[in-house]
C-alpha cells in the first residue's frame, strides 16, 4: 500500500511539474519558467506539491525546475532558488507535523472503533442469547453463553483450536460439514475443515462465496436465483478496516436447523472465536508480566501501551485497595456506574481486596476527576488509591503486589 502511494505521489509530482514547464515553454520558449510573471508561480507550485506529498517530492520538483533554469537561462540569480528551498523546508516541517497528528488521530479512532465494534458484538450476543436461545431453549439446550465460555478456554492457535470450534458449532447447531478459509495478501487458502473429505479445498469461485465477498455480508444459498452453490451459507470475519480476512462456509446441516437465527448465532461465535485467536497471537509478542490473567484486560492494556509508545497517546490506570470484601463489592458497584463506554473495571483474583480501573485515552489529570467522582459517591474509605500512566507497568506491579 505504501509503495502504491509513493508511486502515485511520484507520478503526480512529475506530471504537475512537467505540465508547468511544457506550458511555459510552449508560450514562452525563451522564458519557460515564467520568471517575470506577476504571480509567483514557482512558490505556489512547490507549496501545493510539498503540502500534499511531502518535502521529498517538493525537492524533486525543485530539482527539475533548477535543471530547467540551468539549461534555458545563461545567466540567472541563485537567490530565488535558495529562497524557494527555504520555503520548501518550512512547508516540509509543517507537512511532517501535520501527518504525525493525523496518524495519531487515526490510531486513536482505530482503537475506539475496535472497542465499539467489540461492545456492539457483545450487545448483539446478549440480545441473541435472550431472544433466540430463550425462545428455543428446549430445542437448543446449549446457550450461546455456554458456547462463549468454552471458546474462552482456548489458549493456543493450532489445529486443535479450530477442531474445538467445529465441535462446538456441531454440538450446538448440528453443523456437520464446514470449511474455514483465510485471506493473506489477497490470496485465499483453506485453514481448517470439518466432515467430508479433509483434503478438500475452499472454492473461492463459488457463486455464493463471490456474492459474500462483493457484498461484504453473510450470504445464504436462498439468495442465489439461478446459479447453484456447494455451500448453504458463507459467513464473514472482518478486521478493523472492514476488510474480509476469513470466511466460514457451511456445507451440510439439517434442514430444521438451517435458519437465519441459527446462522446469526454461528456468525457471532465465529467472530468471537477469531477475535480470541488474534488476541492470543498478539499477546504472544508481549512479555508475560501482567496485572491480571484476564486476556481481554491484558489485550486492551497492551494496545493502549502501544498507542502511547508510537504516538504518545496517554491512558491511565487507577488501582484501588479496599479494607474488606464488602468494601470491594461496593466499589465495584459504584465504579461500574461511573464507567464510560471504553473504560474497563477488573478485580484480579490473585490480589485480594484490590481492583483495577483502566481508563483508555485519558490523562492522569482527567483520571483524578473520575477518582473524585467515585470517592464522592462511596460511603467507605479506601485503604489507598493510586493513579498511574499507562507506561508505568513495573510500578503498577510493585504497588498491587504490596500488602
């Protein structure tokens, strides 16, 4: 993607510069740079190129203009070139800082979007769990909640993990044959299969698969009017940029089980399953020390720590220590009432009477205000509280381990 952007910027810089030189040479062969024009054309041209593509492309344009100056003008003043060079460097600095700011905002928005998608997924899971599972509890005694509990036990990304998922959707929804395919660098390949020929390949040219990729939505065989398909339904898994990264193709299941509600439930489990695998893979790259064994909490913590390291985006953590279990229970109740949408409250089992409040994209000053609100609404005194910035992990561990 970066190579394509570089080539595009290079082509646009050359085209704009050459168009300017061509027009000048066509109308004024002896003065192709239009040095005597009332409008400062060269500074305007360099400003447009540098602010849009950066200083290196502005330097390229200035080099072409300087070469033209040497070739077509026997005597010239070097100072306009130097002044344009200074202008270009100043604009380049502006472009650099502006781009850094955009990258920072993009990273922050990407994290917020991922958390909102996660909460949307959780909300829909709750809705399905209450509406669908409750209404058909006799037919489907295994609820989606129990399925989630089973998926949370997965700790490694291997063939057994996929086998565990296939067994789960078989036990819960009687999916007898299915195949999971993944996309890498635009190429699709089979990841795992259940039932039938274990060596069969995923058919990317299947009409139902093509419809799923084109619409970026789960597709059913009933949506195909004329063409036939080898699959009953194809379910998508998307990344943070809404790109399809994996597909679950259901090949065989009983007719009575095959309905929209069931496919939606399987889609939720599939998304949760792959999110769990990605979380495990991500946490493998981090150190083993963590405030809590909770994968979800540690994953969000490490994501925020990465944002701080790359873009200096601050997040905060409040650690509470209560004097008894009742105090901790009341704290949890009051803290959850004060939580914002992205905040996360955790009570680690390893450290008695302690609690951790993760405040994404929040400075320590803002965290103090949140702590004051909790303290104000709490009727008992804490033993102590401490606010940490996201980069103070070692200090957090020392503090929470301290008796």
